[in-house]
């Protein structure tokens, strides 16, 4: 059996990771805002945005669960090489879950934090087909409100499934518990943290 091929990550690891981190902070603090995230090329089944986010957010102290089409030997080898993260079999033990929307594990089994340590929750890294600020025929149109949004903000997401959409609307975990969501399209990123109220238009 041949070994998975390692691929170059950030061309300039320090500058590229800092820029990517700034974009990720921006979208987490301003839910629904879309920012570019393509400091890396695509990696096997991962888009440039997804590979860039993984290099920025994952390190030797974090655990990752990979799901469905994104769980390949090439992805595992490269994420381990570039970040040092530990890939786990049980999603309930993961700091990060990476999958397409329709291939996520049961969301209520994931770590939602505790009242004392709400930050010890799982972050969903969900690869979608497209992100847009306006509704399209193919996109799920979301209306966001809450912290970081003056009134409301529209976000169109192509590639969501009904289970994840229902979780975002219903927010079954009592605040401050819950899952934060990072949406990754081809070369773009947006986020919907647990503090955001979501309606489907």
C-alpha cells in the first residue's frame, strides 16, 4: 500500500496563519459576514478554505473527528503533519468536528461545554458548496440576529441539511452551552456562533 502524499501547506506559515486567524476572528465576532480564506490550495477532498482553517485552528493540543467524504488517508496524513492534531474515532471526545453538513454525527452527542467551562465545547467545521449574502435558488436563506449584528444579517448557504438547520433554529442546548459553527466554502468562510439567533427565510 502506498503512503499518502504530503502536500505543502501555507507558503509563509507565520504570515498566512496570522492573516487566516484574523479572518476567522472577524467572522466569529460578526456572524454571517463572509471573508476570504484561501492561503492554501485544496487538499484532496478539502477546499482551500477548509485546509486553511484546519492549519490555523488545529494544533498538537486539539482533537479532531473527520466525517464522510472528508475522511481520507491523504487528509489524515496532511492534517497530522501540518498541525499535529490527534484524530479521534469518537466524535463525542472531539474539540473539532470536520464534515459536510449531511455527514455530521448526531449533534446532541457532541461536547457542548459546561456551565463552569462553556468554552470546552466542540466547534463544527462544516464544508458547504457556497456562501452568499443574498438568497439564491439553491441556498438555504438564513436570517441572523444577536451579538455582533446591528439589526439582522442575511446569509445564503448552499449545502446545508435539515438536521443542522433545525439545530441552528432550535438551539436545544441551554445557553451558554452549545456548538459554534464555522462554514467553509471553496475560498470563503463565515460563522454562526452559539450566541446567534437563526431564522430560515
